[in-house]
C-alpha cells in the first residue's frame, strides 16, 4: 500500500488490502448493543461476541466469522454510513461521512497500540458472551 490511501482513495475504490487496513482493531463493532423497543435508541454493553479475544480486541476467526456468527454484518462502502451501531470512531464510518481518521489511528500515527492507549478499544473491559447471562445487566455508560 502506498501513500495516504485512507485520505486519497474514495472508500468505494479501496482494494481489499486497503479496505482491511482501515480497521483500527478497536473491537467496538463486536460488542452487543440493546435497542429500546419504543425509541429505537441503542445502548452499549460490555459484552463481546464470543469470537472477540477480549485481551487483544481482535476477532479470533475473522475469515470464518460468519459461519459461527451469522449476523456478523458484512460492511461495505455503501453501508458504512448507514449502520447505526458502528462506533463513532469507526474509520469506515468516518470515511463514508468525509471525515478524517483520529490521530490515534495506526494509519495516521504508525502505532497499532495507540488505539488501546487512547482508551478507544475494548481491550481490558469487556467479557465474552459465553460468560454472561442477561445482557441488560451489562449496560455501560460509555460512548462507542
């Protein structure tokens, strides 16, 4: 990959490697959210998909994730700005809305650990869905 493709190349024109490189590895898209039946508002939980390694904030089987988690959404350039539950810091969502990546994004700063040091990842404060009961007991007061 060359240049600052994340700024120069339109989202829909990114090649597969560039597309995958946009992910900052925060893991926030892998958290369960609850939707209020009346208002449609989403509430975040600290409960992660069973495939998310809560220590690294990375999917343990990214390539085959849909075989194990059928509702794992296939994000596309056309859907990135419409998926309500994507975190506000998501590079796909930011790019789809014409916004810049944050300073802590590894493509900007060159450091894959920066997302964790900035407190923008799920590392260290999430639990696997395999270890919890009622999701309502795991609501968090945290912007994603």
